C-alpha cells in the first residue's frame, strides 16, 4: 500500500464551558488563540506548522468531536477515501473549513469521527511572532509551560485488535505494539503511527456501550526538563498532576497527565525513540513488563480509567485494567469449560 497519511493535523474537542477551557490552554498551558467563529476557539502551539492544532467546540460534555489527519498528497486523499468506502464505511466530501481545504469526513467503524485533508493553511507569523530561525513557524513561546506541537490522541474502543487491524489495513497506520493482560490473552491497549514516532494514535479497551470515546489528547515538549517545568508551573497555578512525571515502557516517552476545566485528560510527552523499520512486527507487552511504567515501580491511579464522555462500564489504560474490569473480562476464563 502507498503511504496515505502523513501526520495528525488537528483535534476538535467539545467543552461545556468553551471559555474556561480556552483560557486554560492559553493562560496555563501556553497555547495561543488564533481564531474564533461560531462559538469555536482555534488554538495553536508555537511549533505547529499548520495554523492551529486544537479547536474547542461547545458541547454538553467533554468529547472528541473529530480527529483530522493530513494525507501525503492530493492523490493520497482520494485513495484513502476510496479505501474507507471499500471497507464498507460511508463518508462524505466537504469543501473544507477554516485552515483546510477539500476534506473527506467519516465516522470510523468504532465510532470515532475522522477528517482527512491534504490542503492546509501553513501558519504565517506576523512581525510580532516571526522567528529568527527559518524552520520555526514562530518564535518560541515566552510561556514556561508551552508545548511545541500536538503529539497524539488516545481513544477507547470495544475491540483493540480489531481497531488496530482496520486502521492499519484501510489507512496504512503502522501498528507498533499491544498490551495484553498478564492473567489472560485479552488485549487492552495498542499504539499506531503514521510516521516514525512510536505513536500518534493510541487505543484502550472500553466495555461501555458508548462508542467513539476518547481517553486523552497529548502534546509535545522538547526535553524532560521542559516537561518537569510544565508540571511545576501547572501545579503552582492550581492544576494538579493526575499521573507522572514518569516514563512509558512502550515508546519510552517521558509523560505527565492532568485535566483541563472540562475534565478532559491532557498528556504531555517528551523523549522517546523513532522507529524507521518498514516491516516492523508489533510486540505484545504485559503490564508487569512495564508497558506503561518503565520502572515498574508505581501504580497508575484509578482515575486514569475514565474516558470521555463518561459512560457506564470500564475502560482499560496503558497499564492494564482495574481489578473490577479484570473481574468482568476474566469471568469466562474463571468458569469451568469456558475460555
């Protein structure tokens, strides 16, 4: 298959209080507002090459309204749309919107709204923000917690391996790793990528009846010291750390997690490695091997099992599953004659 997708372009998230969420991303996290229209607030990181990477949209609860991926060419956009439709998923074309041109939009087989685009508006910094370095889209932010760019999104699904298979076979994502429970061959986590990163799309197992949920959105800073500084700044200004800082085993990124005012989880990453192997075969990790916690010395808080919007049922994490979720998942293996 030709390479269809280049990278994660932007995310649209809903918030019951758009102003509070936008104020958090600008005032505490160091992103910058670049546009407003129809109640939507468009935000960018200082290192984003496109005009924006995050859109906060009015909504009754925190959700992933849409994830947008840029294709490798105009021809790849048409080819990707054709492959989606050939898989049995119906989408529709639009003439585009603020910051992007012609687009193909659809809802994936596990309920996640997608947008595929080729033509995007490249950010053009005015005199106030123009960098002295030609490759930078604008000056480095003066905000001590500011992320450089959007990194990835992790969603929730009823079938992790089925999700990975569809996105790999249909759109050419590389599946990089899985996590199975130590107790049974039940897959609770996977990471996929469109490029050489360890992942720009993650997926956790979800037993709820609500499709299309999101676990977190994630941004990038250059160094581990930047990440620690961000944790310091956020905590000093009233935002506690939900988990971390620490290092993931899969991908080996430094990480920390916190919540924005809508309650949506945000992750910050740095470090990690790049994988250029064209015929990479994903390994299957166990939580005991440090799939989530490289040092194998700390338990992820139970709050990390919450995905959005909230729903009845259990959600796994990169570290595995809660005892309650294990009891539900492992029941067939505990009953004689089953499993």
